[in-house]
């Protein structure tokens, strides 16, 4: 059964979000997403400093069987990316909510975060 | 409604993630495709390939019939037990299917793909009318592929009654197992680039045999790993490398066409001879990605002689880089670029296979 940590926010394209103490938002893909993908073998991430609108494609995650876009779930500027994930994509399967974060965004509007899907709503979406 | 093999319950019990494979509910993996791939390269894995179609051909004109039907020549099968890989072609020289034919005590056994079963059987039946032959499908048979460097030893441990037969088989040979009842057939063939066996047996005995293999240390292996293994081995997959619109000469199957004797008028011969005389416009190559990303079927290949296409691509679990099979202009050079999601990434043309017996082959 997929893990859906209660303290995170979610979007329907299967990314999770976490607000850090400094107001930036850390983003990754959910446990459900990695289960659907299977063994992850390649991750491409955006450049630090890129600006995205919500819903833009910011990268790609590829498993042995398929490629899947990584969408930006909140408007803002990329302030950090996870090079460890690029070097060892398999951690997306083993630690989707921890070591395998994808990138960090400084949101254009901090209030956008509060309106995102809760863990309970995401659980309902995926039938968990 | 998806069809299920006799091993459906065994797949569920082993934690298989079941998906639709050509209308059959079969496991794509049992947890990790990468681990299953690695097990076949280093130890032994078992695949349920019971969805494949087994056809027996008997009769006074069985040889003449298959010499007409197939691009390779069954006359090359010098003794009972030998196997031959062949294309079955349209009159225009397209590939209806690829198959293995075994010379048997009852004349021949042919194993064709599941996805092409209906059209294959119709084509075979249509052409069999002109010959004194009987064509019989054997849907009651299950088929297991046990593959990997320890496949033969572990299968012998799981089925000691088969060990003498297994010990006597050379690569690409298969024989009926007279030691056991019910129509067992053991072949030293496979689709992984490793040593291994493909065993046909009555469906009602399949679960017991599967369980004995697991006890002997053979791991359940899904059809996802089967695809990455065959791609590393440079083996074609019907519907990817070839179909009825693709000539075998442009799909790396030139070696399977028996041009001699010239008098043998197999279906598709005239079209292929014309193509060979003109020089095929395309050829099959292997690609190794030097840039970023993963090569996938359908991506465009830009070469110094024009555009080609990737027919199968993946991340190679053995080599830890992305590889592909591609159909490119015949005159293309060694350096190409592949359009991966809108970016041109460099790739190198190599002579396949990529992997045999667990190790890199190409230079």
C-alpha cells in the first residue's frame, strides 16, 4: 500500500510538496507514482534559477519501462535541485519522501501552498 | 476478458504485478524488473510463456509445406531435435511472424508469438490446403522458460527425471521427453542471451513444476525483464523490429533467409530477391546513447545518410547505460543523433548483440 505522509501537500499529477522553515517548497514524486513507474533509471531536473508556472514540465523521470514528465505543482523559481537523485535515480523507488526529493522552489505566492490537496484528499484520489 | 495461463495463481502467490500481454494476464514483474533481469544474467529465472502458440505439423508433405511457408529452410534440420529460427513472410516480403521450428519424431513443432496467433493460424491453414499435412494447435500445453547460467543445473535438480535429456541437449536443440508422461518437450532455447531451457508441458502439471523450480532456487521473472534481456541480446520482438510492412533484410534477419537451393520457391522469395538485387535501403543496427536520457521506440535517429527510427530502446540493466535497436539508412556512419523529447542527443552505432552470457560484447 502506498505511503501518503499526513504532513505533506499533493497534486493530482502525483507530486508531493513540503514547506520548509525558510518558506521554500520542496517537491518530489509520491510513493504511488514510483510504484506506477517501476524501477527508476534516469532523472532530469531543471536548472537552478528557472521560473515556472504551475503545470509546466520541469523535468523527466524514466523507469525501465517508460518516461514520465515531472510537473511543477506551484508557481515560482527553482532555488535548488537534488544532484544525489540524478546520480542515483534508484533512490526514487526506495525513499520518495526523503533522500529522493527532486527540486526546491521559492513560491511566487506563499498562499498557493495552503490551497493544495491534503494527504486525505490524495489518498482518496489514488484509492489508498 | 483476459486469458489466464495455468500459472495464474502461482503468479499472484509470488507477488506478480499482472498486466495485459497480448490478451493474456501475465506478470510484468514480481517487485523489481531490474533485480529479475540481474538474476537471469547471474543465476536462473523462470518466465511463464504459456501464452505462446504451439503448433504441430505432421504428414507426408510436412517438409515440403514448411519449405514453402518459411524463409529459412527446414531441410537444414538434419536430425530430430534440431531447431531453426525463421520468418514467415507475405508474398510482398513483409514479416507475418518470426518463429522457431523443431524437427520432431512426428515431423515438426512450430512455436509462434501470442500476439499474432489468429493471423498466423489463418495463414498457415490457408497454405496448408495445397499439401498433404495436418496442422494441430496444442493449447493444452503450458510453457516455461528457465534462463540463466544456472538454469540447466537447477532445472535438473527440480526435475531429476529430465536431467539425462537436459545433459544431452546442445544449444538450439529440443526433444520430447519420453521419460515423463503427458507430452513434455524440453528445448535448449531462449530469448535472453543466456544459456537456458524452454519446456512445454501439460497445463495441469505446470504449477507443480513451477513450485519445484522455485524450491530449487530459480526465481520468478516477469515479462518486463524478458524484454530488457532480449534487447541486450539483440533479439527482435515482433511488432517492434519487424511487421508485415518491414522486410527481414532491413530487420537484421538476412541470416535467416535460406537463398539456396535457388529452386525453393518460399513465400516472399521473389520480393526479397528484387530487394536484395537493388540493395536494401535500410539496415538494423544497435545504438549506445552517449548523451542524456533513455532511448525509446519511436524516437527519430538523425544520420549522415538521412533519418531512421528506434524500434526498441531501454536502459540496459547490465551495462548501466541506454541502448536501442534502430532501423537506419543502409549507408549511415557510426555517429548519429537521437531526438529525445525534442533534444538531439549523440549516440554511437554498434554491431549487436550488446550482451551475451552476462558480459558486454560490442567494442
